[in-house]
């Protein structure tokens, strides 16, 4: 392996998706900026190894970061721990390339909403939130050991609807960083290590069915839910359970891309829960659970998957066309990260939206890949 240590500095613009950021906060001042500092360890495969030949410019690792939104009293100064992976998109010259990198992890230390002590913060409902980042940047080789990274990125923070409120935070801005490689490989040697060095029968499968694998995924999660009664939002007490499965055949176009369909089924304990605005229990509305068959959705989704060493990113759009009631009607969208544990066993960390804008639930589970 080739090892590297990097630092990033990321000044960004805080997208005003909520009145809180526009100035409806304790200071009555708009919140428009954020900054974070990152310390990262990465590794890449030696170009003579199998993965080094298939993915010669791919790296992955772990990072830790400190984030400031310049409102410590109401938002906090969270710290994130995350996995990341990046690779070259295109080579611009012998010492310059265009690269991408994603980060995915958890951020800790948020100041969450409280009706008494943090009443303006209708954005953050939990002390722990997911951290998701995607960046594009120029990678300039300064020396054999040191690279300069300059570019831009997008970041999203959310708790996946496990607690309410969950408006989430979104930022867009710049990044500048340095990476120091501890044991660099000569560039000429590194460039030889490409997929072309592998025998053809290790790269290309001859028949259609040889290229098809089958992912079976079981997942669960919890979620919070609320309803609007008139002009007031009411959050149901407690949390609701989620159970689901995906049966997902995928056709492999090449070492990077797969596509297919998925049979999806999900039980959502919060689906079609409703309240009675007239009958009250104390000061809270009474809510009613529907029968079990009104909380199950079964449908199909179209899936695409970007595959790299250790990680795959799966994106899907589907509809509960076989069975749906009430809340479960309409399109749903899935973004999931698959993390390899063994050759065929993987962890599944996903998030589901409803109608492209309503946060639905997390999808935390395990999967197994047949005919891999």
C-alpha cells in the first residue's frame, strides 16, 4: 500500500434553507458562512496488485474534522468522523488532474432544538447527525511527496428523520488541502499500472448472464414523525419502526458501473398514522394507528450503482406499484452506500426520500451478493 496524510481547510456558504439561517434566531442575524478543518489518512493499492491495476488512481481512508457555523450557542461546533474515497476523473497534464472525493460519516456535538433553551433552532433535532460530502478539485503535484488540492464541494448534515425537527443543513463552497505521501511510487511505474495490464478474461465476461449478480438486502431503522394541525406542528411521542428488503439483480457494464431493477418491500410503523383534531388528551391530540396492511408498501425501483474498491454507491427511483395505501403512494428515491465486509457480504447504509423532497427514513442493514 501507499500511505498518505492530508489536511483540508473548507470555507463554505451556508445555504439559507430555513428561516433560522435568514435571521430568525437568538442573535437576529443571518447565518451565511461555515468553516471546517480536516485531518485525513488515506491509502491506495500498489500498481502491481490486482486492485492497483483495475483502479490505479483510487484512494480511500478515514478522516476527522471540526466544524464551526459561528453560532456555538444554538448550533454547536460539531466534530465529524468519516470514511472517504476519491479518484482521478481525468488527467490534465503530467502534474495536474481533475479528481473527485466523497465523505460519509457521523458528526457529534450539535446543540439540538429545545422549546425552553433553544427554541429558535427548528433545524437540528439531535446531538448526532450524518455527515455527507461530495467534492471536485484540481490535484497538483508539487513534488514527489506533496500534492496541492484546490476545488469546491457540497455538504449535507441530517439525522435521517430519527428525531424531529430535521430540516438539515446544506453548504456549498471551497476547499484547499495538502496531501503528503509517506512512501511514493515512481510516476512512470504508477502509470504502467492500468486495467490494460490484466488479461482480457479478468476484465470482460462473455455472456449477458455472466455479468448479472443478485443483491439481497435486509434493513431496519427507527424514525420520528409529526403532523400539521392547523398552523401548529405536532410530533408524535416515541419512535416508529422500519423493516424492509431489496431483491436487486444488477447487470455489470464495466468495472465501474452496474444497473438493474429492485423488488422493494417496506413496513413503516408510522405510515398513515392520523390525528383527531377534536378529541384531545390533555393538550395533545390523540393519534390512531391504522391496520397493518395500510403500513406496507411493495414496489419496483430502477437502480444504478457506481462500484469501487470496498465501496459501492447505489441510487434508485421507484414506486410502490404492487401495493400501497395513503402515505405510501407516489415515487420514492434511495441513496445507499454498500461497504464490503467479505467478497459477497456487505453493510448497507441508505436513506429514502418520498416524492423527491420529503425525508422518509434510514435503511441500515446487511446484504449478500449472489453470482458475484
